[in-house]
C-alpha cells in the first residue's frame, strides 16, 4: 500500500468545522482513500472512503484533490465525541495484492468545549 | 444486525499460559483480519483469513501465535506460552470482500494483560 502523511495532532473547538488533511503523493490509479477513526479505548470505526469524486455521508465529507495526491476529511460540526485518532489509509486491490488496511500514526484530534 | 463480536473483552493470563481470543464476524462476511495494538502505539496487521484458509500471515510473530477461521464458528487467535510483551489490545475486523471499495467493520477488541 502507498504511504500517507498526516499531521500528528490537531485541535478544534466544539461546533466548528474541522478539516483533517492527508497527503498521498504516490497514490496509484486503483487506490481507494479510506478514513477510519479510533475513539479512546475502542476499536477503529469506518468513516468514509472515495476514489476520485468528493463523497458525503452522515458522518463526514471527503474532499479529494483533482490530482488525487491529497485529500481532506471534513467534519462539519465537531462535537466532543469526535475526539479521536483519525487514520487516512490507501487501499488497493489490483488482483495481485490482498489490499489489507495498513494503519499509520494518524492525526489525534482534540475538541475543546 | 450485530457487528463484529469479540470475546472476552478483557483477559488476564499468567506468563506461560495460553490465551484464546474469539471473533465472530458480521453475518455474511467471510474475510477476517486480526490487528494488535500495543500500549500507546498504532494498529499492526497480524493475519488475514478466509473460511478455513490463512491468506496472509505476514504480520504474525513466527512463534507461539496461530489463527484459524473454521467453516463453522468464530475465528480464533491463539497465543501459547504468553509473555508480558504480549499484553496489548487485539482487534478483529471483517469485510464482505477484498475489493478496495469495501470497508472493514471492527470489533471492540480483547485487552490481554499478562501478569
């Protein structure tokens, strides 16, 4: 799997939007961009994924750069429950790879009341 | 629709004992993955299994660790002769397929403490 680069930590205020960046300059054409988060003392939780187009779901939005070398996870209104480590992961299945999710260090998001 | 069920949630073992961690995937998911998270560290891939087959065990320690996913019943991660360094949270995940547009569903984990 190609590598991703994320800031180690970010802070946000409650009720404000949060933009979590991820760089993946070596992304291949078949890599999907996945985001997971891990709340304290819990297992990881799927957030969103996309390939080329921006994606929205009930949890977040994913904005993907036109060249796909970066993406941004957008939490529209941060709550205290959004405090977690957010992981940006590239997942590929090209027929020869198992495409396992490989977790990096992620971004630790703190939300202030 | 139950998610991934892991049990026990907490497991305490003395050094030298065996630890058995169980994982029931989401109904209909035939792909199971095990991860380990040491204290204050990230998630490390251990093994990927399909029913009755180990597909990728590149992250498994060579000794004392084994995994299975039988035709019937949960997936089992077995650690023989546990040592203090095995103390960690072990997470299981499942997916309906290996295509890159499928996500994983994770369980709540088993926290193993070796005393």
